């Protein structure tokens, strides 16, 4: 039996003369209480289902990242070997070209000199030698980027600690931006202003999920503005007393006034079908509150939105 109904029935039994006119008000309050309880249960159920999905995806991503790490190391090591070998071959080619020029000045060496120059022309050494270092530099940079992405995915997908632990939020921001790059790279530039903040006691995996949601939302807001030039996302970290504040600012479309009171409501979304479930900000808000923090925002229609993620340095226990 619902607690509100039990209390009312007990009061009715204690005072049998209660007027029937009390019942409509009681039923209204009971209906409101049941509706609120159902909403809480729906939110908890949505959080649990999302957590199970994220755990499964995280385990899969961590396994894939682990398997990719070894071949990426092979490619990187091979590139280093080839780069050093080509550098030696290039040095030999320069000496061979100089010797060819010397032989050309000697009588009777016309035939071998012609063969050497013909071979050099067929190999197109004059074109290759200046461009090979640039090609290896680009290839090495590409491998380093893939390696950084693999490390970020492994870190991002790593199972949460059983207990909250002091965590580096600046590192979490960098990991988030690496993992979420595919969402914003075509629509926005990202600028970071990471301050000297202390470790924050938290479930880092949960906080990283909140950051991913904020960055992806910022990218979608900029994409919705449909400007010819890329927008800008600015992520800042700063210490504010006993808290660390992470801000995610975009110059997108902003949030309409009629929508602002509902953006943290479960299942509420303004995005088209297939682009969002309406659970992201609601769950992010709940996660931050469980950490003793606060998730707020300021917005201006047509100018952009800034979300502020505030977390107590000592964790939820210290905040209480």
C-alpha cells in the first residue's frame, strides 16, 4: 500500500466522522504522489538500462582498443625503421650523384655515366628524395593520432573503480575530446583552457560520460546553426573555492526560453528522431547530483549556450 494512502486510512479510522468532502483533495494528492513516484522509477529504470548498455559498449571498446594497440605499435616501429633506412639510402644517392658528376668529367666514362643517370631518372630520385621525409612525417603523425585515440578509448572504456577516487579532470577533458572528435570535427573548432585544478574525488567514468554528452550537445547546437564557417567549442576548468568547475561553451543556436525549464526532464528532447533519446542531460544531471555537485547552464538564443559542471573536490561526502 502506498504510504500516503496508509496514512489517510489510519487517520480516517481514528476519526470516523471525517467528511466525505476530504476525499477529492486526498485523491488529488495521492494521484500527484503516485505520478511523481512513477516518474522517479522511470528515471531510475532509464539510468539502469543506459548504464548496462554503456558497460557492454565500454567492455567491447576496451577489448578492441587493446587488440589495436599491438598492430599500431608494429606499424609505428616499422615506420621508424623505414624512415632511418630511407635516410641512409638518400645519403648514398647523394654521394652516387656526386661521383657520377665526377666520372662525367673523365674521358672514356660516358657509357657508365649515361647508365647511372638513366637509372636515376627512371627511379625519379630527384622527385623522391626531397619528398620522402615529408611523407614519413605525415605517416608517423597519423600513427601517433591513431595511437592516441586507442589510448583514449582504453582509458574512456576502462571499468569504473568500485569506490570514488581522486581523479584528474583535465586528463578526463582531453580524453573526452579525443573520443568525441568525430562528432565535432566537421562543424566546430575546439579550444581548451585547462587551469591548475586539484584531483577531484569522483567516479571518473561517470563524469567522463557527462562530459561526452555536453560536448556532443554543443556540436549538435553548432550544426543546427547551419553556418558556412565552423563554430567554436570552448572547454575550461577552474578551481572555485572547494569546487572544480568545468564549463563547456558553444556558439550554437542557444536554447529557446520555452524549452529551458525542461531540458533536464527525462525523455524530453528537441532533436529529430534518431538523433537523441532525451535521456542524456537528465542522466547527466542525476549523476552530477549524486556526486554532490551541480549542472547548470546559461544561454542566449542565437548566440550559444554554456553548461557549468561543478564538482566538490572532496567528493559527495565532503559536500554533505
